[in-house]
C-alpha cells in the first residue's frame, strides 16, 4: 500500500490487514477443530470456519465497492495469535485442559477481529459509506456471537476443571 494520506487510505490498509488475517484463519480453524475434544467446541470451530469463509467474501465485496484491488497485507498479529494457538494444539495436556487452552487462543483471535472490524466499520461510517458499514457490521456481529459461544462452552469446560 502506498502512503496513507486520507482516512480512506487508512480504511483500505486496515481492510487489507483483515483480509489477510481471515485467510490465515481459514487455514488454522480446521486444525483447531481437529484438536478440540469437546463436541460443542469442535462444532463451534467448524461452524466458524464456514462463517470465516463468508468474511473473506464480504471483504472482497467491500474492496469492490471501494474500487480498490482485492489484496491482503500480511497480518503479523494474526500470525502470532495462530502460532500461539498451534502451541496449545501441541501441548501434552489432558483433553479438558487442552480445550480450555484452545478456547483461550480462539477468544484472543476473536477479540483481535472485533477490534479490527469495529474500527473499519466506524471509519466507513465517518466516510458515509453506508452500504459498506452494513456489510462490515454483519461480520462484526458474527465475531461477537462466536466470542459469546466460546464463553458459554468455556463455562462448562471450566466447571469440569474445578478442583
Ligand atoms: Fe472473521
Ligand atoms: Fe473470527
């Protein structure tokens, strides 16, 4: 991306970060689903994989509306979050503890996305791009729902871990 001179430039730059982040997640979520032991958690990851593929498509739609190239920019934060998730996958821990660790990693990912989508949604609002605001809001809502689902699954897993 060239120099950032306007809010529109910054919006596109952040969208490119999210586009790459979502693509990285599409590759990582099947591994998370595989590593999960709890059935609800496994299903949750699989369901969020389908949603994440939709998030990639929505971003492509947004680039189209902005008449900007459909291009990502390496999201170093997602790379790090996924690397931490992979450490959890390889952890030699009991099934339930591993699930608790996977949820922790996944919620860090969701919160990162929520911050990113909240920002681009608001930038689009400020710029008066109403159709883009609604597209980004849809994804933001799905990220928040996923976070809430993970919290609900965590409470039953944590109950099992209570000494
Ligand atoms: Fe997403
Ligand atoms: Fe997500």
